């Protein structure tokens, strides 16, 4: 029996980004992406608080909610 290679492609719509860290963006389903590397960041539990490690700093979900901004679509004049 021969095995065939199968490729699955998933597309996410980005909704908002973190102020001061534009390379970290959230999708509509709530996943955090590092857009520079193209990887999904995993949510962690640190000292009783849920959040994300970005660089060497831990951001709680409450801190992130206060620092989110919607992504605006830039229009190309050409």
C-alpha cells in the first residue's frame, strides 16, 4: 500500500493587534499569531493567571484586552 502526501491549508482572518507589538495579532477565533515567524502562540497559566509569553515578559489576558487595537485595512491608491 502506497502512502500519498496530503497537504492541508488553513486560513485565518486577523482581527486586532497589540499596541506597541504589531507583529502579534489575534484572529477572529481568538488565537494569537506571531506574524514575523508565522507561528501560533500558546496560552499559558502562570501563577494563577492565564496569558501569553511574549519575549521574556508574561502578559495576562486582562493586560492584553486593555492594549488591543483593531487592524485597519490600508487602501492602495494605485
